[in-house]
C-alpha cells in the first residue's frame, strides 16, 4: 500500500484529504476519500513513533530527576491523546467502504 492517490492530489485536494481524515467527515470527491483512506495507516504509525520517542525521553528525564521531566511528561500526555485521536480517525476510515474511483 502506498500513497499513490495522495501523491497525485493537488495542494487543495491534499488539504481536503487532511480535513477529511482528521475531522471524520466525508468529502464529495472519491479521490479525496480514497487518499484519506491511504493516509490513515501512515498517520497512525507516525504518531505512534513520535509518542514512543516522547515516552523514552520522559522516562530518561524522570530517572535522572531532571527539571524538564514535568514538561516531557506533559508532552507525553498530549501525545498519547493525539495517538488515541489518530486511532479513532483511522478506525473511522477503515469502517468506510471503499468507493469506486
């Protein structure tokens, strides 16, 4: 699975793809909806990687009793919420039946 449909979108269509994915709405264009379905797993993986990195950083700062540990923990909480929201959006995209191009 690649991002072929997403890559073929114009800049305004790419904005519509992001709006469609993150808001959970359906766009009038089948191309935009298809690109949003392609984008979904990549978004989930990338947000999960960022969250994992922040967990590691926060853990190291807590172990070293660094003054920045509180900031890193706060960033972790926000990142985990973002990961949850991305998973919700990903499930929404998977629940939609693929529409013909």
